C-alpha cells in the first residue's frame, strides 16, 4: 500500500492480485459480460483501490472530497504514478477499478449538471 498527501489529507492506494475468472466473479466483477471476449491475462489482473485513509478508518469508504483543480490533478498524478510503479514491478496484464458507488456518482454528476 502506498500513501500520499494532497490538501492536507492522507490517501492510500492498494493493489490485490486476482488470477482467475472465478476470483473476479467472487468480487462481483463479470468481465465476460462487460467486455465480450475478455480473457484473464497470463500475468494476472490487479484490482486497484484508493481512498482517504480517514474514510477507511471510520468505515465510511469513498466519501466525496471537495478539491480544487490543482488538488484533483495531484490526486490523479499520484494514483497514476502508483500504478506505473506497480506495473514496473508486477508486469500486470490488466488493472481493474471502479468509481464510487453508482448512486453517489449519479448524485455528483447531477449536481454538476452532467446529467
């Protein structure tokens, strides 16, 4: 797990290796349905999760955080760097992550005028 700080908040990013379609299905990931023809990479697939450490400690995962444009860029850059560094060590065949839960995303998109 890697940690980084943006806007005075500590974030953590972690990776978990999945090696079979059964492991994907056990996590509720149905890539054969989402991506027809999907084949599990020989070097495995890693799930990626990141959040504020404080949210995880309070069991309030993936709560929205207000950030300015510069802070958003720092978060994205930190996550991308962590994935690149992880790939350089693991040679992962693929990465999988999803955004916040759908009702939360829809609420955010609606509040920002996207839908």
